[in-house]
C-alpha cells in the first residue's frame, strides 16, 4: 500500500499555491520547509485506519468542519484493498455522507460565529475569495470546493456566516463529494487489478505531476477571485 506521506505532500503544495492565509498556509508550509508530513499526520491516520469505516467517517467529517487531513488518504488505500464493488460503494458512501455531516458543523460554526471567528483562522484574502465564490457562484461554488482542493471547511464557514440556503448547501456538497470520492471507487471498480498493479512510486509520481499541471488553471482562477473582489 502507498503510504500517506507523498499524497499529503501533494495536497500541501496545492493548498499552499491556492492560498496566502495563516490557516492553510501554515499547513502547507510544513511540507515546503523540509519537515516530514508523517511526523504530524501519519500517527493520526494510522489510528483512524485501525477503526476501519468508523475511522474513515471520523476523518471525513472532521476534515469538512475543522482539521486539515483530507479523507482521500484513507479512501484511496481502503478502496485499493476492497475485495468487492459493494465494499467500494460502502467506503465511498461513508466518506461522502460523513463529509456532508461534517460540513453542517462547519456551516454552524460560520452561522453562529460569523466573520470575526473566521478571521482567527482564515486570512482576509481567502475570506474575500470564498465570499466571492459563494456570492458569484452560489451552490455551484460549494460544489467546486467539494470536488477540488479548495478548503471545503472554510467555504462551509463562509456559507454559514452568509446564511446560504442550507438545503442547496447540502445538495451541492453531496454531489461534489460523491464525485470526488466516487471517481476513486469507479476507477478501481472498473479497472480493478490493472489499476492496483500500476500504483508504483514511479507511476504515482507521474500521475501527481499530471494532476498538478491540470490543477494550475484552477489555482490561477482561485487566486483571481481575490483580485475581482478588491477591484
């Protein structure tokens, strides 16, 4: 099984490129400063992995509300090791539903805490971006955050602070997270052993580079949101 280190490092770099804030900027800074991600995240992942689906639900829900570890680091190895399409479907469903549940907690934090609370964890630049995302795109913005590396929990806070329709918020998050986790399940479910056998360090590195190249336009668009609202 691939360890979590490389995958989290990629997420950290992407988060760093997407943000200038204290909250996620510090998370990413750990990775670009030469510190090992496993020193911070691997013990928690190992602990959660020991609880199986319950651990996955905990990581997925807490990531959508508070903490920075993406549930993908459990979803990917669990799907790879699953022995049936039913098992894969259950993994995807647990990750999706628990993430949506966690987003409700994030929504409540924003709803009752408001912008002053957000300002303690998210930079003004990213508050501007997330405000622009919700005001300009509405539920589509929530969908984008649910699918992409954009901090989903931070958008949930902003959506709560802005009193977004909670039904649209939940629906957009559900579809977004279903696609994010479901694509992993479908890839393994359809291609099975051929995908598993390709998960070598070399192929993983190549796929990582391709993903980063593909995501650069998204990063540029994300950064442009702050420019738009500042004008």
